[in-house]
C-alpha cells in the first residue's frame, strides 16, 4: 500500500524545487481507492495550497565566520616529496667474490626511510641501467659472465627522475675451474 504522506511530501518537493512562492496541488481519489496528487485540476480534485518552507535564518551580522575545519589526515604521501637519507648496497660486500655455482647474485640495499609508493630501485651495472627497476630493497642479477663488475643503485620516482644514487661497489663474479686440486679425481692406481 502506498503511504500517502510520503507520496505527498515527494510530490511537494518536486513542485517546490526552485520555486519561491506558494504552489497549488490537487488531491483526488483514484478508482482503486488510492489518493492521487497532481498539478493538473480535475472534476473530483480538491485544491490544496502548499506554502514553501521558510528560508533558514541568517546569522547575525556580527557573528564571526565559522572556523575552517582542521584537516584530519596528513597530506597524501604523493604530495610530500620523500627525502632519502640512506641508500647503500649491503650485499654483496665491496670487493666480494661471488661464485657462479652459488646462482644469481643476490643484492640487498639499505634504504632509509623505506621506499615510498611509486618509487623504484634501479640497478646500474658498470654504469648501465638494468631494467625499469623494482619496488623492493632487494633483487637478483642473472645472466652474468665471469668478470669484475661495478654496481650502484638509484631510486627513481614515478616520472623516472633520479632521487638518490648509492655509492658504487665492486664485486667479482667467477666460475670455479675444473682443474682445481679439490675437483680432481683421485689417481686410478691408488690402493
């Protein structure tokens, strides 16, 4: 069943929207017994005059304007630039030897404060950027040939701008020789 008060209120709000004067509404009863409100008169309709709601009172002229609400949250991290205090490679150590048999070269980086959202860590091997970067403080270098390498890392923001670069370290990537004494098979005529 339709709530006639709710229907009347809805209809009045529609008619009063943007209107500043009294509004004429017509109420009638439909053949099924329900109440109908309309802005069009009919033979069975009863006119109802609806006055607009009063305007809210104005504040007294001497009243001070309301104080601006204090911000609840700090500005978003994207609004405040992150200043990195520490960026250094902790693994491998400077001048370390990394053996091919140990697998990829694991790199760990100390970052203070931690890497901000949207920033990436880009490795530079012998001065050449290796990929687009990672959003972590560690990664692995794969596909290296035995050689001595210089490694540095840089933090880039979402536009690709370099924010800080670490000091470079040197590491040696080596393969073990099959001719090492420890890898030689025992002599055949040994007792």
